[in-house]
C-alpha cells in the first residue's frame, strides 16, 4: 500500500469525512436552489438551455473557486491530515476544473444572450462588457483565472521561477474579489432569494476568514509570540548552510520533526519573497535550525543575510511526521539535501534499538550533510545507518525492489519515509509498491 505523506494519522479520520460531506452538501444545495428557482429550461428551446447551463456552470465555478482558495489557506486541520503536497496537488487539478467551468459559463451565457438579442457571439460579448460594469470585472477575473491556469501547466512550471509562479497565483485572490460584484448583481441566485444570497455571502466570508486567520494571521501570530531573528548561519557542506533562528517561547511553536516552514526575511530585497525551508533538528530553547542547499539565486545568497535580521515565519507545515507512522519499525531513505527532514526524524522517532534504519545516498563524501551528527545519533540510540556514496552507476539502485530487500531484509515490516529529488523519491516509492509485503511509503514533494 502506497500512501502520500500523512497517510491516515490516527484520530484524524474525521477530517476527510467532514471535507467530503461539506462538498457533497454544498453541491446538492447548489443544484437544489438552481432547480427551485425555476432555472430548468422547460421550453426545450436551445437558447433556454444555453442560459440554464450558463447559470449552473457559474454557480459550480464560484464554489470551485472558493474551494480553490481553501486548499491553500493553510488551514491547520487540513495540513496536518493531508500535508501541503497533497493539498497543492488537489489545488492544481481543481484549478483546471474551475477554469473550464468559468469558460463554459462565459460561452453558454454569451450564446444565450446573443440569441435573445439577435447579435453575434463576439458582438454580444463586447456589448455585455460595455453595458454592465459588473461584467467588466467578471471578464477581468476570467482573464486572470486563465493566466493562473496557464502557469500551472507542467511546461510553464518548468520555465517559470518560483517567485513568478507565486505572484501569478496571488491573482487568484484578486480574481475572486473582482468577480464578486458580478455574482451579486447578475446572478439569479441573488435576485429576490434571501436565503441563497445569504448562503453565498456566508461561503465568501468563510473563505475570507480562513485566509485572514491562517494565511495572513499565522505569520503575524508567530511574529508576536516568537520574534524570530537570524542568530547564526553555519556552512554544513559545499553549497549547504544551516540558518539558526532565535526566538521567544519556542516550546509553543509546535513544530514536529519532518515539518517545514515558509520564511520571509525583513531585509532589503528579501521581504516579499517566501522560501520553504525544512527543519533539520528538533526545535529547542536555543531556536530553530533550517538547512538549505543553494539551488537558485536566492538560496545561493542566503549565507550573506546579516545576523539579527528579523524573520517572518509561516507554519510549521507538512504531514511528513511520526504521526503518519503505522509500524514499530521504520526505514528512512534520503538523497542529497533530502537528508534535512530525515535527520530530524532520525533523532526524534520513538523506537527500540535496531528498529530504525537509514539509507543515505550522496554523490560524494563531502556531500554527506550532518554525517557526524547522524553517526552520533545512530551510536547513541542503536540505529542502523548506511551511506551510499558515488554516482548512480556506482551504487545499488534503490529503485529496484530486490535491492531494497537486500539492503533491509525486513522492509515489509517497516514504514518507509523517503525524501530527495523528485525522480529519486518516485523511484523508491515505485520500488516499494512492487514488494510482496504491503509497505506504507511517506513522502512530501517540495516542488511548486
């Protein structure tokens, strides 16, 4: 059995049940309100069907847009249960569905109005924008939505820098705001139907509240409670640094081994850029330790940030934690800088001697980050560790099920946590899926 990060932590099975129930109830309510307000095209005329489908796709598109924002609102219950990796993936696919619903709404509605007014499709589209201000705002929102969808296509994501991708996606919030007047003024669900207008306003307010409370409120609360600042920047390996953050009342920060945070630095040229960084050690009274490899322009310059810089921290996030664990024994698999959350888990997992094994792949001895710390933890706790140093051709292929069994004979009795480059993680996950015994594989992708 292969499961993404955070696979069914005990005590949190109610979260998906409530989530699915919420969606099902709202989908049903939307359909019922649409039918009860006489929107079913009883005449059978093509123009009536176009207008009816335009209304229905608008309603479901609006609901999908609110769900879209909810996926990335950093709601703690959702993040702890599913992990940001899975939520982001759902956000992406829901975004494509949302785009098609809104495009269908524009197409069906314009066709219907054009038939009624005796104008061409293009002429009606221009006329609606010229005659109704709320339609103009809705058109702006549609253009922004299409831009967001375009940047989510795999090819665009490979070309765009993270910062460009992030700012384009902020437009999704703008899209909701500029489209709301159109929903209120033109939507039939708001016309003389008090309970449906209140229903939609409540959905909008709930979504706005989630964003304000968690996406914006979370960093503000962390700043007030903990006051994070850079205390030291320490080189760990070629191109790898650890950033130590000091702060107040850190016992209340609530971070678990395996999680990550998003940081912004209150320094010129940095404050507007968000960077996801993993915790490489347990939070202590001394502070947080975040470890990063210089893989981009910003990460390569982080070692030059001055000590004392204020840090705005959002999080902690992620379900790549012990809470997802099912078995007494665990196999940890890391490659490259993927050792960062694995090192924290290696230190913190509750286990008897011999129950935790670590496979750590690196291209060179110099690239083994935290080797001294890992050796010390392994000796102190009686855990097994094996370094696989060299190129892929020089070391066993961890994407081969037989190799995994050869390295860890009782892998079928273990949970497997894997972190590393995307291709490496996927190869290990796939190999584990081919084993005879069922294996729980936990992973979290950090690519945008």
